[in-house]
C-alpha cells in the first residue's frame, strides 16, 4: 500500500513539474515572449499587436503572480482561450481527446496482442523459421517511420488496390461499421512501433528467463513444457516488458500525432498542428499538458502493474 | 605499539534516498582490534558478520561512524585530506573476486604498476617485472589482459598490485575463497611467504577456519558486527570458549574422522543487522542463553589461555 | 563473430554518411533549382529518378536530404552526448547535489512524449535547423545522463575501481583511466541510438512542415510534398520513403551489433545443433545388489564456435539405494555436467554422445522426453547450488512446492498446498504455514535451500541428485543442510548423488566417491579407502591441499587444462610430480582391488 501511495505522490509531483517547465519555457526564450511569438522571419512585429498579446497572456505582471495564476487556473481545469478564435482550449481538448484515446487504445491492443504471443513463440523456438521471419519483420517495422508506413498504407491499400478508404472520420453513433473501418489503418500504423519494440523486448526477456536457474528447477520438478513456459517463463518475462511498455507509450503518443495527420483523423493533432503553425501558445500548452499528463498516468498504471507482477517491489 | 589500532569502531549504513525508511544497518559495533608489524590477524565470521566492513574501516576506505582508527600512532585523516596521499602508499588491499578485481580493459602490467605511477612518479618496467617475479608470475606476460589469466594467477596479480608501493599493512578480503582447493594452497603459501619476508601487518578476512589457522597468529571471531572471541589461533582453535566459536568449529567438515567434533547446529536464522537482539547478539541462537544474556552487551574480557578474550558472561560455567 | 555483424550495417551507414558528405562535390543538379516544365517527369537525362512537383531533380534532393538529416542528427547527438556524459559522470562519481540535479533534469525531460516537447519548442522558436538541433539534443540528453550515471555507479562498486582508490589514485586519474574506458562502450551505443532516433524525429517534424524549412531538401519534406501528388507520381513518394527506411534500418542494425559487441553478457546464442549419432549402449553385466542408478561410459559433447569440446568423457559409477555417492572435483572437471546429463537437463548446445544411465533397469538417456519428464521430480529429484536463483522470485514458495506435487500426482490444489506445508515442516522450517506464503526473497539462504529440498522430496524420490547444495551457504548453515539430507536418506532409503568440490563434505557424508579431473574419472572407491590410501596422484595432491591438522597445505602447481586443449595421455601429467614419459600414453581406468584408478603408474606409487 505504501508503494502505491508513494507512486501516486511521485506522479502528482511530476505533473506539477511538467506544468512548471511548460510555464517557464515561454520565459526562458531570449527576448520578449510576446515579440517572439509574433515574429515571423526577420520582420519585427507590430508594436500594438505585441502590447495586446502581452496583456492577453498577462505577461505585463510580475512572473510569480503569473505563475501562481497559471497553476491555480490549471487546478480548476481552465486552460485559457485560443489566441486565434478565442475558443476555450479545454473544450476543444475535451471534444478531440476521446478520438485520440480511441486510436491509442486500439493501437496498443493490436500491438500487444500480436507482439507478445509472437515473441514468446519465437523465443521458445529460437533460431527457427518463425523466429527468424518475425525478427526480420520487427526490424523492418522498427526502421519504418510511422508516417512513412501510414503514407505507404494509403498508397497501396487505398490508391492502388482501393480496398480501404484513404482516411477520414465518421462518428461511431452515426455508422459503427464505417467508423471501425476508418479506425483500422490508423490503429495499425499506431501499433507498428510499439509492436516492433515489444516483440524485441519480450523475445529477449523470454530468452533470458529460459536460461535462468529457476526454469531448470521447474523442469527438474517434471513440469510439462507448456506449464514451464506459462508459469515460470512468461510470467517472469512480463516484468521487464511492462517497464518498456510504459516508456514506449511516449513514442506512441508522439507517433499518434503523425498518424492522425496522415489519415485525417480529427483527434488532438488537428488543433495542435494548427496551433503550432499559428503560434497559438495557449492551445499548444493545453494540449502538451494534457498529453503529458496522459503519459504520466499510463506510466503510473505500469508502475502499479509492475508491483503486481513482481512481489519483490511492493514488499521491500 | 601496534601498527594499526581500532578503538571501539562502529559503522552504520543509513538508508539512502528521499523516501527511504527503516533503521540504519549497523555493520560493525564497538570493535577493538590491533595488528602489529609482522603479525597476521585473522577475522572470521559468516555473511553479515561485518568482517569485510571492518577491513575497509581499517584502511579508511569507509568512514567510521563511531570510535577511531589509528595507523602508526596517528588517527586516520579525514576523507579527502592531503595526508592520504602518502598514507595510501603504506596500505594495500587484496580482493575476493579474481574476476572483478582487475580492470578487463587494461593490461595487467599497467594495473600492477598503478601504485608506482601514482606514488613513485612512474612505473618502470623493471620494477613491475620484479613484482611479477615476487608473486611467481612470468614478467613477459606484463602486456597481457586479465582474461588471459586463470583465477589463481589473477589473485597473484592482485597481490602484486597491492605490494607495488611496499606497504606496511595489507588487508586480504577472502583472497582464496573463490579458488579451487589446489590453487588455494598456492596463494595461501604466497601470502605467508610475503608476510614473513616483508614483515607485513596483515588483516586476513575469511570464513574458512582451517586457512586462518595456518596463516594467522591471532584470530577474531565476529558475529553480527561484534567480536565474540579473540586470541592466538592455537588457543582459540584448541579450546574455543564462546558458544558461537564452538558451533563454527564443529560445523567445519573435516577429512580426518578422528578430528570430527559433534556438530552443534544453530537453530533459526541470523537476526537482521538493522534490528539486532538486545544484550548478547548471539543469544537468540545460543543453547546456553539465559535471561541475563538479554540485558547487557557482554564485554570482550580476558579469559582462558594467554591472550585469549571472550565476550560471554557464561564463559566460566560453559567451559 | 560479433565483429562480423558490424561489417554490413557499418558499411551501409558509412556509405550513406559518405554520400552526404560528398554531396557538394558530386556531379548533381542543383537540388533547389525549379523547372516547372518538367514537373513530375518520371525520367530525364541527368535525372535518373525523375523530377518532383516543382521540377527539381529527385536524386539530387535525396542525397542533399541525407546531408540535412544527418547533420541535424549528428550535431544534436554530439551535443547531448557531451553534456549528458559529463552530467552523468559528475552525478555518479560525486553523488550529492550533482546527482540530484542531473538525474532529476533527465527525469523531467522524460515526462514529456518526445514529439510533443519538440512541438512546444517549435511554437516558441519557430521551425528551422537550429531549433531542431536544440530540441533533439534536449530529447536525447536523459539517455546519456542515465547510461553514464548507471555505468559510473556500477563501476564504483567494482573491486578494480576500489583497488585503484585504495592505492590513493586522485579522482581525475580514476575517472579518466579506469571509469571512462569502461563506460565508453555503452556511451557509444547510446550515441548511435540517439543518431538513429534523431533521424526519425527530424523526418517526422519535417513531414509535418515544422522541421527543416523549405526549400532545403529533406526526406520528411519530400514525402510531404509527394503525398499531394501520389496519384500521378507514386514512385516519387517511394524514393524518399526507401531512403529514409534503409538509413534507419542500417543505423538500427549497427546499434544492435554495437550493443552486442559492447555487452559481453549477451554472448553468442546457441549454434544450430547437428544431428548426433547416438552410439548404442553395449550390454553390461549388472552387479549385485542391483544399483539404483548405474551410469556407464557417459560422454557429453558441447558444440562451440571453435569446434566440439568434450567436458565429460567415459564416466561410469553406480549408486545403490540408501547410499550416498559423492562426485568430487575442481571447477571444470565436468562433475555438474555429468549430473545434468543424467537428469536430461543439458542445455541445447550439449549432447550426450555415448553411454547409458540405467535407472531401475531403464536407460534414462534413451527414454522419450515425455517419460523422462515424468521421472524428473518424481522418482529422481534434484537440488541445485544457488537456492536464490533456483527458485522463481515471483511465486510463493508454498505454491512452488505444491506445483511439484501436482506435476506428478492428481490431487486438488488445496490438498497439494496442505501437503506443501507438511513438507516444509519436515525439512525443518519453523512456522511452515506462514513461510509457505512467503516469496523466496523473504527467506534466508539456508531456508531457501530447505524449500528446494522440500520440493525435491515432495514425490518421495528414490534418487536425489544434489549439485553443490551447500556451496553458496555459510558453514553453520551448511552443517544443518547436510544433516537434513542425511536424515532424509536414512528415513526414506533413497540413493543420493552428491556433487561437491569440498573434500571435507565428502569425508563426512558419503559412502562412495568418484574423483573427476578434466572430464574423466581418475579414481573411484569407498570414501574410507580412497581418503585413507589415495591411489591416484591427483587424489593424493587434492587431499594434501586441504588445510587441516598441522601439516602445511600443499598446492598443486599449474592449472586445470582447458577442455579444448586436453593433454595427450594422462591429463594430470603436466601437473603431476610423479610423471614420466610413459604418462603420455593414453590411460585407462584400471581395477585396483575394489577400486578403479586411471594411472599407469599406480602400482609403482602405491
């Protein structure tokens, strides 16, 4: 229990640290932040616009006051309004977040449900035909950037073969079948990197466990090979894999931005990319904070899962 | 006056980290020890007895948290003090693990010559060659790397490295425990020769009682950070006074059926060093324990043969 | 072998880097010169890969794109490496404030998903090469800090670092001579990983239009451009995709090979097994009373990259019920492999090439695997050396004992648990109900070995093979375990094979002894006779090396020969004080009264 409390406390501290870093980022930029945000290329921005933006962002007040207000608003869930259209950032995120979450969840499910069994089989039959083929596929997938895979999927499956739609989005309530069809390719693209990494890690972990003394003990007890693998190899191998899974979610979240862009999936990346281009700072901050918070939450879940898998953690 | 004197030394390790909990672990508790020039003191004990920690305290590689260590009449300097520069040359250490104690990426000649390079301003090959010969290795192999040597040869390299600066004091931390018995005897003989020829003061840490008996003049038996019994090896091995020493001696397997004693089996497990029993730390596993044993920590007092000391309030009754 | 794996990816990466470096001097068209007339041309003289949507030469843009990509990747990895390694080194060596600062900084960066942190910085600073380098060096900084920090911490714990410290070496000397060379490998691996990852992120950001600024050629930008025209000119999309993927693939392969080369733990995997002819066992007369286990002519080969070695050669012995047979020998004598072979637990690289191991009349070495599995943990049980690693850390010890019961008998889970508690009690564990629910790390070493023994005796085995069961334990704990084994043997009448290097343990517990040296049995007989009157010079020397009594222990000169270089004839001859030229002849195991001895001169020496 103490372990759980400790993990949660650490996660809360990290959320605060992330918020502080994001707040400070604007002030660490050399020069006047408002001027920096409005500058494009070499031309110096309109001084009236700068003054207006300074007031909008509250940059004219002492930094500690700004910081206090920033944290206080954050605690209330208020992320400010967009510089471009005055729309509340939090509402925009609430609208988009479920779609991004759906993509992440589908991608993770696909990745884990393919990669884990494949890795176990490959490791137990190390050096065999399946192992070599699967390892090669994993290496190639790992080298294929997510946006390249996405683009090629569209080129082959949508443009040439015309099997799949090239992208887009239909709400589930409107047309469940079409919704899932449109979800498939982006989810596969999101799953790619995770699947490759999980496969490689899990394969290495299973191989490592297979050579452990306790597996020899299990065999010496006369357990069937199936049971040895299930109870004494896979279970132990999952411990290092959960850690990697947590850290890999960062890459996955980043990859989702690219995938949404490639497949026109209207998740968080649409307002994010638009905001980066128009330098709509409150919107970028809101989305970065949301996704980082999500990342921390996933890692917290992984830490807790880790403690369940490994009795040495929670009890010592 | 002994070369190395430990007075009432104590070492506790505090738990590390922001969220660390729990009590500090007391590895060594109020230990007195002396090693004179030309003398070998054996320190025996099982895992968790604090014997290795004691060795590092005497070398100043660890800081004492209580008591003091004197070397050649003066207290060991504070860590980081410039006085260490000269003092380090006068002390040496030999490790247990023949594989981990040599840097796999540097030639053995360079490693043996480290002491010379640091303290004598340079390591001439002739001097290193002499060290190789001293420990029974071929000087032509100076340029080779550790993995080209066997376990016994690596221990010889470790000894040569420790001897490079002509130290007065050598701590040998289980130097033969990882070696096969046929190799063990060679290394023990080398250490015995060196001690005799160079007049080294030696602290020999081991869990192997017969080896200590052969190599050392005196022996200190440690249990859970404290010395249970101390004295000349012949006295202690012939007439052990402390119940723990007796159990330890009786548990050592003997080749000769005539020498076998009835085994004294210790019940239970050793207590945790972070939560040692009150009074005598051995009482929880001692068949002679009484209520009084839980009250005060028994002092190490003179009893038995000449120079023999024991920390047991019931020593008279038991013997 | 591992270096060979570096060649192909190394050559590929070198080729790509060389192309990028040479881009300005290669006879390529200007990568930014537009020629709208030849827009999306598939092929033109001087443009073998065609032209893009602005009529720019694609081949030229791909090669110049490599230059942009790699420049950004190497620059950011180098900055991250320099800063990160320095921070990690200071943090690991000086601990305290430096540690807090460096490790926490790394942790904070790791709280952000990489691309999002990059987008935040791009918003602030605007897109461009300088922004990219800054972002990427921040992203890869934690990797270097962590690797260096962890390596320095582990190096600090190494005896060889403490040895230099004990010699009084000043800190800069320790860091530069001892610590840095030992962490250089992992840092190099980290550097290659960072370069490969930076190429990916750079192309991703450029693809989003937020990285390299047009018209500078970049693979990400080219893919972005080609996406718009992929219906008319699909190949234009494929070229940059291919260039990018091949580059990353080569870099990843190089990283893997580097990592394997640096990390020597990840040694070579088992080479492919060859079908090995099994020599059919001859018929041997059985002695009376019939032994429980009779091993005849057991030979094991291990395939290594340098050819097959033979760690066990023509080993024979017999154990009767209720008896303890000890196999004694030094490291590398083949005693543990002998036991593992009898149990059928050899690793895949090792193969039994000859011999029989008859257990109650059946040859264990010739049984189908399924039948052998039924015997293992049933009629034949085994106890291993290190009770910590031999128990599964994630299961409760009671469950692990119960599992042994249920593997062989059809009992309910509850009954098996109950029986497990009984077994724990039987092997002398106090408070067995509570201990059954403990995990291995919560028990002491002696108690874990008792759990192993409980597991072994769960199905009333008729033969127990104990492989160095007390080597990892303290001497007072060892005494308890040996007593327990003796008591169980008396009570159950099982036969025990005890593998050990301790002659004292043999003397105190065994009835018969097999002395092994360099894969062969050199002497065999009852313990009382062999120890009182050793016939083989090796047995003699071994006994003389044991420090006991007042005699000075005598070492044996030299070392055990390596298995790929056994001496011809007697394998002990090079270290034997009685060796004569006759010893270079092959030796056979001769009958010497009740005993067997492998020494051509045993009669002269007796």
